[in-house]
């Protein structure tokens, strides 16, 4: 595996033209994805079929030539491997059973073999990717994964999990520890099978007070990142604490992440000022600007690019691409960023 443009930036070199990939670039806005998903009969069937999942991972690379390919999978693979049952109902979000609000983690039987199809997907993609494309693996961060495990499903403000963490911090720490341990092995195996960098998604990091952010976001992510750095020196870890806002500098300093993903609510000029000098950043175009297109899209892209005049920067969205995004707008984005 040689050096690729995206990998160079994640390792701290600034590129003349920012490398580009988009969160959820393999997904429902692509007709070829919708066709394959319909054929497989649902999300989990698709994600656990290595041939199909590899195909989905490669689809946006074939169509757009992004600089990064992100593994097609889900952050709930880890709770599934920890022994919860995982279902994706039509038109509703994922469900995990039994919810840990009323059930002890230790009553679950861990099934690490549930992650085997993911490793097989990684091996397939690694052999099929163009040489200049960086292969990214990922996992959910412990706090975000725990919110699903405790409540059994996603929630708007993570109310039940936050209450649980206050009421019984010992039991909650036990859940976090189990997620940390499984996630270190999971990402380590992804790296061994061929991913070149990994991203930790903390989608619900924004719902915590500063002290809890320190305890349940910074500390567990720091443990994962330290373990990965020890096992795989030179493999960058991108931290994406969505909603962290003013806590971003503390996250950057406290976790040891090699690059920081910025969500669309973060002012990129502010981020450039407050984050450690030379730390690579990724982001942070609003996914809705990508839907709007036209001159609004161009202006929004330019604002992001201008904010990082000397800092290593990976161009991305501030969150996942939305399913009603016009393909022509993605093409326009690439043309603008690449000049």
C-alpha cells in the first residue's frame, strides 16, 4: 500500500487540491445502490453479504472517483457482536433488543463472529480499489453506540441514556468498557484486512454536559485511539464528534485523534483558529447546501476551502449525504473543489 493523496493529508501534509470523500457516499441517493438494496431485501442483509457490501463501497468510487472509499457497514455492528439482536424495520430506525435500560450487559452472549462478514468485505474492497484511492474503515464511538444499546433505538436527545449514566455511572462505565474493548479489536481487524485509516463516529456527542463529555466522549475515544496507535503505528484515526461545538479543542487535545471531522454547525474559520496548529481537519459543507446546488453551493464550498489556508484539509460534508441529493450537484462539488 503506497501513499495516497488522502492518506498524506490525514498524516499532516497539506495538499494543493483538497482530497474529497463524502460521509454516506455509498447510499440511497445512488440508483445503483437502491437497486442492489432492493434485490438483497434490506439493510442488514446487504451489510452482512461481503460481495454486495463490497460492491456498494465501490459504487461511488466508480461513479465519481472520490479520493476515499468508506466501508459500507453500520455503527450498530458492535452492539450486535456484543450480543444484542439487531433489526432494521421498514421506514423506522434500527432496533436493538434487549435494551440495556432494563437488562444487564452481562446477560448477553457475545458473538464476535457476527463481525466476520465485515472483515471479508474489507478484504474484497482492498483488492479492488484503484491505487490512488484511500480505503477508510469506521466504527461508532462508545457514547453514541451506548445510547442505542441502552435505549434499544435512536432517540432525539438521548434522554434515557443520559439519565442512566447519571443514575448508575458504574453500570454505564461497564457498558462503555465493553464497547471500547470490542471496538479496538474491530478496528484493528479492519486495518489488518486492508483499510488504510479509520473514523470514529460520535453522532450524539453534542448532547452531553462538559464533565460528561470528558468522561463519556473524550476518555473512551482516547483509549481506542491509543490502542490503535500502539497496534498500528502510522494508521490515522479521524475523530468525528458531531455537535461538540465549543468542546472541539478539548476533544482534539484529549483524544489524540490524527484528524478532526467538523460538522456543518461549526464555523470553519473558528475551528482553524482554535484547533492545534497543523492538525488535519475534515469537513464541513452543509449537506443541505449540496441539495440546493447552484451558486449557493459554490459559495458554500468556497467558504469551507478558504477557512483552511495552511492547514491540512480533507473536503467532506458536515454529516451524511441526504438521499434526495441530486447526482449532478455531487459532480458540481467535485469539479469546484478540484478546480
